[in-house]
C-alpha cells in the first residue's frame, strides 16, 4: 500500500458501534453485520470445515449474530471477541435470550492484543470487520498465534480493488471510519508472512456492488423516515451521500470484497 493510513483509533471505532452507526448497520444488514448474512456465514463455515468439534474464535464478533448461527447450525463452540462495549453486552444478552450461552463466550478486548494463549482455536474467523483495524499485519499475526497447528483462518473483508483519486480514497475511508482497506493480494501476503498457507482467495466484488446498491435502495425506501425520525435529516443525508459514494465506487470496480482461507 503506497497511500498513508487515516488516523483511526479504537476509540473512533467504539464511537461508531456504541452510537447510531452500529444501529444503522444492523438496520441495513441484520444482526449478522456483514454482506450476505447467514448465507455467507454458511459458505465460509463450509470452506473452514466447521463441525461439532470445532472451537471457533470470531474476531470482531459484534452482536454475535454469526456466532449464534454457527452454534445452531453446526453444534460448534464459539468465542467472540469485540472491543465495543455496547456490541459486547448486546451479544451476551441476545445469546442468553436464545439459550445458547453454554456454547458461546464473549470477551471484551482488542483484536491486536488477544486475551488468549497460543494454539487455542481450530478456526479463527472474521467477517467484514478487519477494515476498521490499522495494523493488519499485527492482526493477522495474532490470528496465527491463537490458531492451533492445522487450524484454519477464514475471513471476508472490504477491499481496495482498483485505482482511485486521493479524494475518492479519502472520502470512502472517512465515511466508513476505515484507516485504509487492504487488497486481496495484500491480505494473502500478510497471511503468508505470518506463517500461514493460503488455500483460497476469492474476489467477491461483483456480488459486493450488487449488495451496496441494495443497501442504498433499502435506506432510501424502507428506512428513510425511521432514520430521519430518530436521528434527523442531516444524519440521513450524510448516510445517503456516503452509501451513494460506495455504490458508485463499487460499481466502478474501485472497492470490493474478498474471502480468504489459510491454514496454519
Ligand atoms: C462490521 S462489525 C462486525 C460484524 C460481525 N463480524 C458480524 O458479521 O456480525 C465491526 C465490529 O468490529 C469491532 N472492532 C473493530 N475494531 C476492533 C478491534 N481492534 N478489536 C476488536 N473489535 C473491533 C467493532 O467494535 C464492531 O463491533
């Protein structure tokens, strides 16, 4: 990456997910706050080989939607790690309510300094969240450290996929509160340099562009009045402007999304 990174701290990310940002993303995407919902979780789980014996670490587990889906579908055990208190507490509450607290544990903490010993998990997992993290090298090294030998790192993330102007780069990352986005090749290189073998890397950008268009239409049609009533017209306009930027950039092949599987 030749560009600089924006100065995004964990405090900035907490502000998003403790505040209206987290609620808005849930309104757009559901309690699995990533592109593709439970269908995407199923694809990633199949590729990672999750079964009833698996202990999965979900890095940036947010509301715990994917953790509950994994436990209900595959009978595995999940530990969720997230740094935002509202997400952490909400995940615990919803998981108790679903009667799944015996198989899911949540920890409040930073993915750059994971509160787990080395060689703990069969699968280390992430969905559309690592774009918030500045030091992705350290993040992937932490993932590799806590994976058991033979274990699988399985994740999706939002990516930079094509050339863009400095102004576009700044506007896209600023709206999302991302320090920068990795490329698919960049992530593969980070995995390899952390001692993992990349088994699969897939560019999902066409599907991503379709989803961003769908979120924009959902905002403009179903959610418009609710967002204005709760947060005001200025906030609605800001969100619509930002998602339109992302819709245009994804349709032009400048930003996208990818899926990576790597083995320790
Ligand atoms: C898009 S949401 C994640 C969605 C979740 N993976 C899912 O599929 O439902 C982003 C989450 O990442 C968390 N996060 C961002 N940076 C983090 C970090 N350094 N350590 C732990 N959590 C972090 C935020 O608190 C937020 O809950």
